[in-house]
């Protein structure tokens, strides 16, 4: 426990304190302010839980979360089982497709589905043309649409966790059950599924928390009575109605508290329930079944069905991006590059901003993440677990909470928000865990003996780091770098509160173009551009990291 | 030792990041600057941006850097300026109608400036103010509050376009209407003000409650309304600036506007913000905006030009592309030649109750939307039952009185829960009368709250379940053998 380690830890804590703890505590403090008297008290909270409207939004959000979790689970369990257990061709490509939504911006899906499933979208028009229906079916406007769109976005989290679980189960457990005479279904529900619960929970909690974070999907669908959308409207539309602003902040704090406590609860539960097998010989591939023909066909149909839904997003957006006024036509007829001309000529700043802000955030992320991972894995500095804990907690924080807290905290006292550096800083804080987790797991995989050997041979610690550790870490770190960049690139919930004229990023541009009404085509084109950029980045990662599955979620199990 | 160097590395990387700042920030130091804030549409800001940059370069031999912020509709923009509290991040308040500018004037957030060609804009029109007599704000792009409909979709649904405000309440349009909230859009606010001043307050709130039951949803802004209507997602959009139909038609959308029988002029105006950091450039911009050249860029930005000495037919000859569309959309050669049924509009009253109206609408209608619809639908259902009982020669006077009370509670008082209760009582009364005659008849159960049909999800769920169940059963069977 050298002094260097301690001072490094102190420095990292200082950064955490300034960029995470200070703004978030500012947010909490602000929520206790009373607009009428200028004093302090819990009356805002009392009002929040007494007002039928806020209660309704809270209830709506909880209901949506539950429905979302149910839907993703019902769809995810068979999917994960198929992916993990069945031997079939095209496994990699299906896995990649089904996991794709993780890296696609959440709002991209909404635009695609409005175009495809809208009242006069492709499906409805086709159905009407064939005379199957008289009036358009409402596919997406309403709670069912929200569940559909959000479920598709969150499905990978369930599938990833579960399929990892299915793969890692020691086959001997199931075989034992089989020998004892348990039927297939009984075995699945009594042995296989319980053994997977810890890995399922890790994804499930993220799914459950998503409706507390996603304000844009409800807003675009015109269903605003959900907690994050209401807080967005309260804070972004009513700057001067101080009371409403405080109520909005209360809503943010409430959702943050819900998120954090559920996250911690799940973590604690997973820790407690971790099953430990006593067997030794597990095959790396797990148990793989060669299913019968009808099952195989069924599995393929099912996977193709999900894959098509996922693929709809880039395909529909691509079509929309290269056409203008795609209305009342099942497929566009008027092809043009006008959308891209408008984006590239009139607002090239958006693309530049996106790259510059995400890039600078990435520099911060690396500068913070590498030493932090080193501290957490390799040293015994006091407080390193707490450091890990705080950083992981950022995963559960709604983006809105970070955006609002930055706006409040860096406005008067420390006027950072008047300079554009606030944008990359906020992105850095919001995406903090992504790089760190990657660096963290790479460090874990790096055998200490290599470093020790280097030091024994007389190399200094720094020399060891640059000549031994870094090259060995490089692969994991690079995957982390790209993942961090992708996540920062598509971030909107935080940035939307902080941007000013000239600082717009691509996601904000998409939001503004949608909000301005007639620019649906441009918004779609921008979303398509983002998807293309993300694809290219992913390709790079898969080259480095090997396997698109890994690329999508780093090293899988966290 | 190693950590020291590690720490130094971190510092270096951070420092590098910080060093980038002045480099990137310093790029744009050379040009003059001007900032606009306001709710105008993108086409206008883009057109003015282009025109003013050219003009500035030509006249002053320098570049001008323009920033434009559009935080939202008028009320949101006004709030933004309020939040700046006299230290604005912009110089010009670009757009929004008279009430917004009056609010800013009263709160001392704008300063008077008389642009050079100020005289070319009329002082008032049909009793409505077009510019401020004390030079605080001047209209540069007048328009009229209209409603919008999608020709193609209405035809497909076999619905005639509604002609008047009251037509919109027809049950056949239910679920095919959309509008936004008055706090999100100035146009919606003005539409409510039209109803308040044109029909009287009680009647207006009654109307708004009934209209809310017709909506398929609330949009998030008047531009969102335009988009939804143009794309046909909801075929009728309430409270739209007149030029939106022109712009959408030019883009090829089958959209038409309806001038309702009662409406007002909205003088889309411009003002100089108090404490503007680039006041001199701001004044140059205002002078240019009202010049013949500036007004052409206004029209090219798909807004109607405000000068009285403009003839669209002349501009058409000069090659102003939008002049043709404007002539076609308005049917006259200058905006000021329009003949419209205007109400008598009290601007002072509108300014005074600006926030109050927005709040009332939100609290009484928007936040209780679900309750409102449930209540009205139940009342309508029971009214139907009473009518049916009446047709069977039953004496339903008591029930009729009760249901009338329920309607009054709903329409006038906005007491939706109480109205529901009264309606249920009316149902009980009428059911008792009917039951007395025919003991077998039973009262229908109370209407269930409206449920959204999760048809799609349901189908998917069943499909997935079926597939997975079959897969599992077969798989396990197979393994057993």
C-alpha cells in the first residue's frame, strides 16, 4: 500500500466527488426547496405523493416496467435457450442480430416503427390495399406500443444474461435430474431455470429500470404520462415556474431512488443466491442439444421473426433517409439524397460536435478508467470497493438525473455549464462504467505473474506497465474504448438539458428535427447516419475483440 | 514511483483535453456575432440566416456568425428569456405573436427599436395590433390561426372536412383530431384565447372539454401537430399557423387549411432583447428584416411577408419561388387583402391571463384527460339508453333530469367524477322505470374504463408461447427416448 496508490485513489475520489457526488447531491438538495417561501422542507415530496396526476404517472411507469419485464422474459427465455442449447447453423449471425438493439440508439427504433407500423404506415397501408381491414389498426400509439418498442430494445439484456446462464450450467446437474427421473419440463423449471436466475436478474433489473430512464419514446408516441417524460416536460418547458421545476426535480429524484434501490436489491439478491457447483469438469460450450426437425424449424422461424423486427429498424430508416415525403405509400417512390445534403451542408456542426464531444469524453474516460481499474483489481487501497460501487451505480442512474443535476450544479457557483466542455464532461460522467468495466475485466484476466516476472527482472513499475501490462490489456481496453465511444455517441438524455445553440450533437439534432415537425425525413436520415457510424465502429471492435457477441457486450458476464 | 508517473500521465491527458478548448473555441473569433432566440420554424431561420449573411458580407465586408436557439413554442421561448434574467444569450427575439411580446415588454425584457422601414407595416388590421406603438415589437410575418386537415386520409375515412369550430365536435371525427397543449405552443394558446373571446368563457371551456374527448392524443407542439396531420397519423390538426398548410403542400403533403369562422390575426413579431450582447448587429438585422430584400427571405422561409407594398404577382416575376405558393394558398395578391371572419380580440386581456389560461387548461383538461373521456362516454351511453327507453314509451323524466345534471356537471363545472356519479344515478333511475314494466330487464353494468387493445403484443405473445411450448415438449420428448 504505497503512498502513490493512496494519492492516486485520492485523485480519483476527487474526480468522482466533483463530477458525480457534488452534482447529484445538489439535485437532491434542490428537490427540498420550497418555491413559495424560499425555505426548505419535504412539502414537495408530500405534494408529489398526494397529487393524483404524479401518482398516476408513477403508477404508469411501474406498470410499464412490469409489462416490459414480462414481455422481454416471455420472449427472451425461449430465445436464450435456442441460442445457448441448440446446435444450429448461423448461430453467430443470429446472435449478432438479436443483440443489435443494445448498440442502436433507442429513439431510432421509434422512428422506424412509426413509419412501418403507424396509422398510415407500411403495414396498415398494405392491409388496407388488400382489403383486409377497413380502418387502420393502432399498432403503436398507446401502452402496448411502448411495451413493444421498448421490449425490442431491451430484449438483448435478458437474452445475454440467460444464454450465458444456460451455457455455464454444469451439464451434470441436469443429467443427475434426468437420472433421478425428472421429466424434461420439470427438469427445466426445477434445475435449469433456478440455476440461471442470478444471470437473469442482472439483465432483468436493467430492463425494469428502462421506463424510468427513457423519456423520449413516450414523448414521440404522444404518451407523456410517464415519470421521465413528465420530469422532462416540467423542467424543460417551464423554466420560470419554479414550483413546477422543483416538482420535476422531485420526479427525477424519485425515479433515481427507485432505480438505485432496485439495482442494489437485485445485486444483493444475486450475491446471496449465487449457486456454487461442486463439480469440476464443465465443458466450455455447455450442454448442446441437437433438436428434432420440427423443433429446429420452429426455432428458426422464431429467431428469424425476432431478427426481422430488429432489422426493420435500419432498413426502414435507410429507406426513409433516401426518400422524401414518404407518406401514404407502403414503400417510398421518390428517391433523393436531399436529406443528406441538408445534413451535411446545413448542419455539419452536429456531426463534428458528436465526434468532438464523444472523443473528449473518451479521453476523460480512459484517463480515469485505466487507473481506476488498476486500483480496484491490483491494489488494496482502502475505499477501492466503494469506488467500484459508486462507478457501477452510475449504470442505474437515469440520464435525466445527471443532465438536470449538471445543469443545476454547474450554473451559478461553478459556471462550467456556460462552456461547451460541460458536454463531454457530462457524457463522461454518464458513461463512466462502460469503459471501466471493460478495463476491469481485462485486468482480471491478466495474470499477475507476468508483471511480477518483469519486476523481478529489474524493470520499474512504469516500464512494466507500458511494456507488459498495456500491450496485454490492449485488446480489452480497445473494445472498451469503442463501446464507450458508441454509448457516448448516442447519449441524449443528459445532453438535452445541457446543450446550447451550436453545441447540438447528432441525437439532439434528431430530436430537434422531429420536434420541428416536417423534418421527419431528416431525423430519419440522421438516425440512419448514426446507425451506420455505429456499425462501422462495431465492425472495428469485432475485428479487435473477436466475435460480434463480445463486441456488443464486452466480455459478457460482468 | 510508478503511480507518480501514472498520475502524471493522467494529468497530461486531462491537460491535453483542456488545451483543446481554446483551440476549438478560438476558431470563430474573427466574425461579428448575432444570436436569435424564438419559435420560428427551421425554414425561416435557415432562409434568414442565408440572406442576412450575404447582406452583411456585401455591406460591411465582414462575416457574421449567427446562432439560433429554438427551445420550443412561444411560451417556452418566453420562459427561456425570463430565465436569462436580463443577461440574454441572444440579441433578437425572433417570432411569436403579440401576447408573447407584450409579456416580454411588461416584464422589461425587450427594449424599443424602430427599424428603418417601420412605416411599411400597418399599425393595426381589423382592430388587431400589428406593431407596438412604442416600438417594442413589430410584426414581420403575419398569419391567421387555422386548422389543418389531411385531404387524402379524410377521403379514405369518408369524412367531410369540418367547416366550423362546432363541426369538430361531431362524433364521427372522434379519435381523428389532434392538438397540443397551450403551454407548449403559442398557436394553441391563441386558439384557446379565440374560443374564450369569441364564444364567451363558459362556452369556450365547455367546448374545449368536448373537443378534448375527440382527440386521439395530445401532440408535443404545434409543429408535431403539423407533422402528424401531414403524415396522416391523425387527419385533423387544431391550431395551426396558416402558412403550415402552404409549406406542407409545397413539400407534397396532401394537406389543406380550414379557416374557422372565428379566428384572429397573429402578428409574428420581432424584438430587440434587453442587454443584448451584440446590440449594434441586432439593429442592423432588424433594419434589413423589414427591407424589401429581407422580406423576400421571409417569404422564401415559408412565412407571409408583412410589408403593405408587396404584391406576390410582382415577386413571382422577380423569381421568388414561394410567391407562387403564397398566392395560391391565400388566393389574394397580398396578405393584407385577405377577407376573414375575425373576432374582436382584446390583446390586453390575453396578455394578462396568459399563464392562467395555460395552467387552467393543463390542470382541468389535460391532466384529467382519461377521467374526462370516461365520464363523457358514460354520459353519452346512458343518454342513449334513456333515449331508447323513451322510444319504448317509458316515462323517463326523472332520469332525463338527472342525466342533464350530469352533462352540466361535466360541461360547465368540469367535475368529471361528479358527472359520472350523476350519470350512474340516471342509469339507475331509468333502469328502475324499465324494470317496473318488464321485470326481466336488468341494468347494464357500468362502463368499463377504456382499454387499449394490446392486439399486436397479444398476437406476438401467443405466437412466441406456442412456438416455445412446442419446441420444449418435442425437445424433451426426444431426449427422453
